[in-house]
C-alpha cells in the first residue's frame, strides 16, 4: 500500500470518519481529501497520526510490522474514548498526545472545567472585552466561567472553544477593533502553527498576534502584528497562561476592496503630483541660479 492508503486503512480499521479524524489530528477535511487522492502528507500530520492513534511508524513508512504499536488496539480505543468523552478543559489533563518529556513544550495546565459537550455541538464560552479584562485573575475561578454566556456550535464536537471580542488595531487589516474571534484552546507549544493567528493569555491580559514559535531556540514566542506600525516582540513561555488558536472571525467591518484600491490610487496620484511639482520647483531654482551666474559673468566682462 502507498502511504496515503495506509493512513485511510488506519481510519477504516478504527471506524473513524475523515471529518472526525480532521478534528482529532488538528487538520481539515480538505487536507485529508487531498491525501486520499495521493497527496503526500506533512511530517507534522504523520507525527499526529502515530501519536493519537498509536500507529507503528515502521509500518506506516515501510509496511513492515504490525499496524499498531505493541500497546495494542485497546490502548488506541482508550485514547479515542478519552478524547470523545473529555469535559471542557480537562482534555489536556486526561490525555497527552506528546511523548516529549521536556516540560518546555507544554502549556501551563491552569484550566477550568465547563459544561460537558454533547452530540448537538460544542459549548462555546463568550468573552467580551469586559470579561477579558478579568480573565487572567480568574483563570482558576469556576464561578467566573459559569457566569460567562455560552452557546452551542453545531458541527464542532471536539476541543475547547471561546468566542473572544478584540480591542485595538494591531492586527489590521486582518482583524479590526470590535471583531469577534472563534478560538480553540491548544495545550502544547509544539502544536503552534508558524505564522498563524493566536490569542495569547498573559498575566496582564491577552493579545492577538501572529505567533512564531521560538520555544526551542530561546524559550519564547515571537508575537507579530499585521499592522506594520507595531513591532514584533518576544514573550517568555513562563509568562504565558493559555493559548487559543483563531479558527474564524465575525466582523462588522465589510470593506469594499475596489473602493480601497481607488483610494490608494488617488493617494498615489496625489503623491506623484507633489513629487512632480517638487522636481519642477527644484529645476526652476537651479535654472534661476544658473541664469544669475551667467548674468554676473557677462557683467564682469
């Protein structure tokens, strides 16, 4: 069997749909669909398949040996059951999907249990700007979470979700002041996707930035804004309480790209006119100076 065939052989053996696998592996239906058609999977995805489903990496790459590791299929089923039955933020404590013994790769597990998910969808807690201000100080306060508004999100059945309201302009033009971001919590620094947008909860509040993972190099995350007037800066992992990956956004800012382009062209024409006028004035000044020198020379003669 080819590599992509082995991946779907594992899913078929465990009776797991592509939709469910995408959620469990941290990828998308579209990616799995391409792999099923023969596209080579990424090393990160292969690693997730091995870790989450206890797949024998030797079998996966060469076809030799058993499909699953010696811990047996029962352990795989047990892992999947833990994922499916996880309550709110307890998932990371119940099941580790990394064998890395280095604690620098793990986020602080100061997390809270919220209402259990059911088949109608995932519970999403709503954190507006007012609630966000008190979030760091209430990270272990059950009452704080219980008082937050919550709603069911159909089709999302795995993971811990929060709808967070944003304040500030550091991520414009991608995210605007007042936008709402649907986020899912991640529990390990190794799961951070380079250059993607995350809400990073710190002791003095949270920021939304593009994250560059520099944990192994210097024990920090580099946080970068889309607004070029803001500088990129590092945050040490010891200062980070939680990280939430931005999955989608709700925005009241519906810009017209054509109008934006027209405005940019108008500004460009204005700048060009100013530049042309400046050049003409410089040329006129130079000509006047030359004429003056010529006249002075003739007078001396």
